[in-house]
């Protein structure tokens, strides 16, 4: 086996890895029905998290425009408050030119 063959093997390996990477990016971007939803169609987001103890954490989750406050700890999870209306987003201040 000479250096030309080794170079071909590495080039083929890089090409296959690049194709797999591009396929993964395409699936994340456009989604694949039944497997992955595209980014624009997500209904659930984590708005904010707060550590309140060494093993307890508060999560503020938003689903379909409604927020829920959830406490997570080693004993499990519990909903502290549900159906919170998020505050209106502040309008961007217009700077005079």
C-alpha cells in the first residue's frame, strides 16, 4: 500500500463524514416528518431557570404563549403556578437620527 492509496482512503472518509454532517444539518433545518420538527414549529421553550438550593431549580416554561412555573428537585417535579400570562414585550425605543 503506497501513499496514494492512503490519501484516497482519507479523502473518501472525509467525504463520507461531510455528507453525513450535511444530511444532519438538513434534517435539523427542514425537519423529517415523525422524527424531528423544524425550529420554527417548537411550542415549548424554557424562558428562565433559577437555582434556589443545592439541588432545587425553578423553571419558567412557555407553551403556546402561556407560562408555567415548575420546581424540580431530587424528589421529583411539581407545578408551582400554571397559566401565567407573560408580560407584554416592550416596544423597541426609537432613537432619533
